[in-house]
C-alpha cells in the first residue's frame, strides 16, 4: 500500500553511558491524501521521528514502510534514490542553495535524477506559478521574503511528484499571516495532488489545517484532540 | 557542471582570487620549464641532436668528454661488433676566437671546438654554405648564433693560444655545447689545436675524447668487458655528464616539483575550506536526494573548470613573456613540455579536490533536519 507506516518503531541513542529513548514503540499510518501534524516540546523526539520517516535514520527496532518498501531492507544507495523520488522534504527556511535562482532550485533536484528534460522545466514553472512565484523565477534566495523562500521550498519538495511530503517546522521564522499561508498551501497541495504529508511543528495555530494531530512526549506518540 | 558553473558565477571574488593564484603558479611553472629547456639545450644541444645511441668514454671518465681520452683506432674495433652498426669519434675543446675579417676586431668570442669526421653521422646538416671536407682541414662550420656576433661565411678566425687560422664555410642550427656555440672541424685539425703542446696527448695515437655508437641493441656491459680501459654509456647518461647539466636541470626540476606540490596544497586547502563552509548546504542537498556522486562531480568539475581557464591564461602569459625576454636569455618553450606541464597541473588540481570529495561523502544529511535531539 502507498503512504507511510510506522510499525512499533523504537530508536535508541547511546549518549556516553546513558541510553536515550528517542522513539518508544511508535506505530502510525498516514495514507494518501492525509495531512497529519506532530507536535510536542523540544527534546520529545519529533525530529528523530521525521528523520526516520525520511529515511535519514534507521530505527533500532521495528519497521518503517514507505510505499510498500521496508526501509530496513534497502541499501544506502536505494535510500538516496527513495529520498529523491518518493519523498519531498520541506525544511526550515533559508535551506535553499544560495547561488541558485528560484527556478534552478527546482531544476537542480531534477538534475540529481539524471538529465533535465524540456518538460521538467515546464512543470517547474507551472508549479511555481501555482504557488504564486511566477514573477520570481530569476530571483536568488537572498532577494526573496521569508514566505517566498518557504514557498520555493514547498515547490522544490513537489518537483519530483513524490508521494510523501515531510515538513520540518515550515513556519519557523515566519509571521503568523505568512505562516497560515504556507501551511494552507501545504494542505491544499497535499489534497489536490493526493500526497501523504507529515508536518512537525510546535505552532498550535496551524493544527486546524491538519486531518489528524499527534503529540509526542518522551518518544511516545499519542493521538491529540485539539479544539479549534 | 550545473552547480559548479552557477556557483562560480555567484562567488566571483573568491573564485577570482584562487584563479589568480593558479594563473601565477601556472605562469611560473611554464617559465621555469622554458628556462630549464633553454638551459639544457644550451648545455647539450649537440649531444641531444646527434644520431647516436651509446657513447664510449675512457674508463674513469664518468661520462665526461673533458676527462676522457681514447685512441681513434678503437672506432674500427667497435664497429666490428655485431651490435654496433656505426661508430664515429669526437673531440671537444673550449676556446676563444677572434674574427680576423671583422673590421673592428675588438670582440673575442668563446666557442666550443668540436672535431668530427666529415660526412659521418656526427656532422650536422648545414643550413647555409657547404659541409666539412676531409681535404680542407681549415674549413669549419659554425653554429648560426655566431651570425649575431657579426660572423659570416668566408670569415677567417684566429684561435687564441694557437697559430691556426680557420675559415667559416657553413652554418648549422641549434648546435651548442657546454653553453657555447659549437664550431665543427675535422678531427685532424682539432688535434693539431688541442694537442699542440708536446706530450699533451699522453702518447695516445690519434687521440679523441669519445666515440659515439649507433645500434639500439648494444649491450654496454659486454662492450666494457671486451675493450679494456673503456666505459660505454647510453646517450642519456652522456648528456647527464655534460658539465653543469645535472646541476642546472636538478635545480629547475626541484623548483618545479615544489611549485607543483605547493599548487596541489593551495588548491586542495582552498576547496576543502569552501566545502567545510558549505557542509550544511551539502547536507540539505543530500537529504533531498543528492547522491555523493552528484555532489562530488560538482566539486571536481568546478576545480577542473577553474584550473583549465587559469592554466590557459598562464600559457598565454608565458608566451607573452617570451616575447619580451632578452635574446640572450636561454629561454625556449617546447610545445610538448608546455602541454605536459599543463596536463600535470590540471591533474594535480583535480586530485587535490578529491580531499573535498571525501569530505562530502562523510557529511550526514541528518544535519538538515531541525535540531537533533
């Protein structure tokens, strides 16, 4: 099945003499078209959770399944491929390549996969247009506002048409108007393009756009009922 | 290339700085190689040009003409060896000549007087005038650099310390010996100048300094055993035995080696620092799916591009420098050497960037995600 599944995932860190339990028996399913949020205080294991979902960390125990592929069984080369083709990362702001313009930020991802085709460029322009960046194609990150940078990052995450979207604090360093816009956009793109999306955030104002919300505390993931 | 070119354009100043350093290094490398080539030509052009494979010296001469004295009668014996296809003797003397035909008669000129058999494989082709004749012992052929000193065909020269007067009948090109322009004469004439003092020939009949051998399959050990009191070496060894040759070449080679090593470290360190600076950026690119290969290629192609442009500029500057260098400077650029050093420099800079590539493979994409707990 497509989407992303955590089956009894545990992650232990060795820190000197102590073992730190970053993820404690986490189970979760996110299906296509679903947008979920994970909240929690810092140090709760949110980032570990996202890195594990994004094939950047191997779990100590349990299985992570992305589009029916068990990540434990993939070689590191295949994991790179999977990140490129099936996962779209939206990272914190200013994580764009400083010397590439908006259009090139997207094209470089295409180049990682191989040759750049004419239709790729067309698709990139369409995508940027739908995110309201049509007038900014030639701009470098330093010439963009925080919101525009984050929209570029969203476009970059969608360029390979991945089935999974992972967002790491996408609203950090944005004012609340921009923050709402950005999360609304992620929600809209997730629905219209039928993606499975996970957003890690500590910004509770953003939860109204999500289908489900989980709260992470000391490595444990719990369903969270929020009243909007 | 995509990332490489974009970044070069974006960071013009920093890449300009490293580019200028590379240009200067390349410039110096090419100038040194031109100087080395010029010096070694001046020192041993005659030996380099001669169509011989081995040289027989007197035992103990350590491949030096000036320390060696043999009898010309050995030539026939050497030639009778099956591996030797031809043999011919040579004698060398350093001397000073005065041009008697020059009206102002003021300038004395240092020359190398080389005795050879007319018509042998040791006689260089004349580019002007006529070659040596056995029955005209006073006719000589001279290197064409002497023309700049006012020497012409038909001039008679007085050799200092000798009563002999010789006449230039032809000019040859690129024949210098022991840093001096060469004048070729017959062996008999050379002997009458070199051994004019009684007893200076040490009682050797028809003395010569060395015998050059043709024959690619010559076994020098075998010749050494067959002929007492001789030592046969390859032409390359004989060139090394030219006075000052090893020392001059060694000095220049050492400078070149140091320069190349320095350029490797300068470029390597520069790109390594740049890579460290960008490690967060590379981490992000790796997180979104860039392979080590993709990022490594970006670095290597950047170094390749920058070095290529710098080296080409260095070559242009070197040829420009060659135009304004004084004529007396022993500077000669050999296209083959220029290409060789250009490729060597390029290879070294690309190799030095591999340190950065290794760093890239070690960057953890995890650092792109938030603050890791």
